[in-house]
C-alpha cells in the first residue's frame, strides 16, 4: 500500500486527486475506490493509503483508506 495526501476532492462530481508521498505524479481518485464506511468522500490534506492501478486514462488510486 502506498501513502499520500488528498490534493482536492469534489463531492458533487465524486472524484479528485491524491499526491503520493513518494513524489510521483498525482493520481486520479474516484469515490467508488474509497473503502471507508459512510459517505464516500475525501478531505483536502487528508492522509490516505491506497493501491496504484491502471485505469482507462492512466494510473489511478484504488482501495483508498484513511491513513
């Protein structure tokens, strides 16, 4: 699992981006990849763990959880 910080997340559109701690490129984050209970959202600056997967438009975060 990788660690990163939420760069931004739009609740209305259900997506945003995560900046990985290793300095690699920002990753797309879709609400369906959030594994926490309740309303699936992320807050700017929140620390998260995730897996990097290949999506239709490039690398993206999956299995996103609060760190």
